[in-house]
C-alpha cells in the first residue's frame, strides 16, 4: 500500500454478457447462431478500470462482487488486465451485479440487469487508504446506498493527496442532485452524458436545450465542480471550465457495440490528463478511446494500447 497508483476506480462493477448481433426475440424452442458472446468486467468502476489499464495506467478498483461464478469471472478478468483487486470485496449472500446485453447489428442495445453487491457495499478502510495514494480517483458511486454519506470524505481524502478527482453516474435516480451537492465541491471534473445532464437539470427545474449546455455546466460548477466534461454521443464531447469551452467532434465509425462508450471515454480523458495533455487533446483521446471500444464487442471492444489510439485520433475521419 506504500506505492502510488495512477487511478482508483470506485463504484459499480458488473459482469457484462454481450450477445452480438441480436435483431429480434427468439421464439420458444428456436435456436439462433450469433457471431459473438463475450463476458467482460464492466460498470462505472469495472469498465473504467479495464479501459484505463489497457491504456497503460496502473489501476486499482474499490467495489464488490458476490461469492458466485460471475464474481470469480469478474475478479479473474480484472486481475488478468493487471488491475489491483485488493479492495474488490467478495460478499457472501449477495450476487454479483450482472447485465445481459442483446446488441443489435448497429451497436445499439437494450439490457437485462440484476442488481448486486457493488451498489450495496460500503467503502473499506483499505480503500480510504488507497485513495490517499493515487494520482486520480474516479467516483462512479452516485446513488449507491452502500456508499451513501461516505463520498464527500472519501473524495476529500483523495484531493488532499493531490489526486485528480472525476465523477460519473449512470441513470440518475431522484435525489441524485442533492447527493451531488455534497460531492461536487471535491470534484475536479464532472463527466455525465447528455441524457444524464438533462435528467439532473430537470430535477433542478431547469430546461436545458441541446445547444445551451453552458447553462448546465454553469449550474454544476456553481455547485462546486471545477469543470464539466459532457459526453454528447454523435455530437462529440465538450469541456467547460472557468477558462473557456472546448468541443471535439465524434469519429466516423461503424459501431459494433456501444455499451461501454461512456466509461471508456472517462478512462481516456483521465489518461490524457495524467499524461499532461491539454483539454482539446484529452477530448480527442477520450473520443478515440470510445470509438475504438465501440468498434468491437465487450468492454474493451477493438481498443489496443495508448499509442495505437493516439494514432487513430490523428488519422481517423470525423463526423461532420
């Protein structure tokens, strides 16, 4: 525990089971051959950790799995990627969060999700100690009852140690804005998707147009966030800071599986920050990481290493 790591990812860890391609429901007693069925650690913690490790960061995870077969697969997958799992708890009596994803040929998907241990388990003393010795902390635990009330102190510990603190969320529930009010004063970059921005601003009673994201960014920065990074899908991504606004267009690709695009974008942006890139270069890298992940099935998709992703960012075509 004396060594410093690059990234500690905290929050949701699931086992994703992606099936590709799936264009319709299967009838009773019908068998259909598919091209790919892939099992991957995923989630705001698990997916971000996997992608960051592929990009060369030294990564640890603070989350939980159940004492079941899915949990064993998740732990093995994380450890095979070189991720420190000392703070990945195994919880008796709770299942591992698991998601089945029937992915269409165009990369879009619905999902079947089973809640599990990672949203119900509190942070350990070991995780707090690790937070004090990391260059970046990614908080993906908004709305998770097991971590309720622990977030602000945990993030403050990381900040006191000099860490870059980022925050993402998934499907914000009622009350998320109140929780964020306590978290954002300790967050350097708040990183929601466009859908999440709109949901949060609706809770705040503010209607946000697609072309008026500065209003939302200003609201979150007034709550304490140092800056905002908004993931806009086909419209690319934007960074808002007190110094200005930066936009990057999305890459023109043929998506295969878009499941982990948000978490992979976060991992890419954090990697850029830790490598000293400016906001524009971080956006380009993060967008390229998300694109490469979307070009294959599962959490890592077609992602290679950092060098290959930077080359892709320099040469790939952008959407108009």
